């Protein structure tokens, strides 16, 4: 299955992070259609993040352990948020 995710990060815009799909992609119109798609997108973004961390580690741009520790701390903060 092909899945395309476009992530646009522009720190000068509000919101600074937007997500999209390629032109011509089928966009869900109901909760039932959106639920499996968003879970797939989260998994694909996680795989992309792992790849990016690995590239940074292999090229000595960043230490994998330090980056993972920071990411996990941020995710734990998110988990603790109420609302």
C-alpha cells in the first residue's frame, strides 16, 4: 500500500506544522475512514523519524542515545498533559 505524507514545517507561520497528502490522494470524509489512515500515518512518521535519527547518528551529526532520550522525555510530557 502506498502512503504519502507531506509535512510542512515553517516556524514563521501559524500553525508552524501542517500535514497533507499528495494531490490526487483519497482524503477520508468520515471518522471510520480517517481512523486507520491516521494510525498508518503515525506509524510511517515514526519510521521516518527512526531513519532520520539513524542518519544523524551514523554521520556524527547527533548522538542517537541523546536524541532518543530527548524525544522520549517530550513524549512523556505529552502523555502527562491533561485535556
